[in-house]
């Protein structure tokens, strides 16, 4: 079973309303201040949010810093992908 790290870039309030089990909540506006923390997480990183817009912005930013990550789109899509592909969130 492959392992991935999910970072949800929605607000804490949105995250509390539902999220991928095992995902980490780092709101988009906090990403620049949490680079060291993000670098410590196991790759590959998959980012998600409500629609894929904010996670897309975060993915572009992090990739520019040399952090390997991808935009997973909405957290619901990521949740479905995990169950279909038998991935384990670390």
C-alpha cells in the first residue's frame, strides 16, 4: 500500500466541517510561514481544499520552492481517490 501525506489548505472552520482522515490542516494563508514544517512531512504531498483552487495556488508556490507536491482538487475527490487506489495517509 502506497503512503501519501494530505495537506488540506482550507480554513480550520472548513476543515472541522469534514476532511480526509489523517490529513493535516495548514490554511493557504499560513503556507509561507510553515515551509519548514511542510518539508518535514513524508512525500509525496497531495494538497486539497474545497474546489481545487486554493490547493492549486499552494501547489504552484510549494513546487517553486522545490517541494514535491500535487493538487488533488477538492477534499472529497481526494477522499474518493484514496479509497479507490488503496492509498494510506501518513
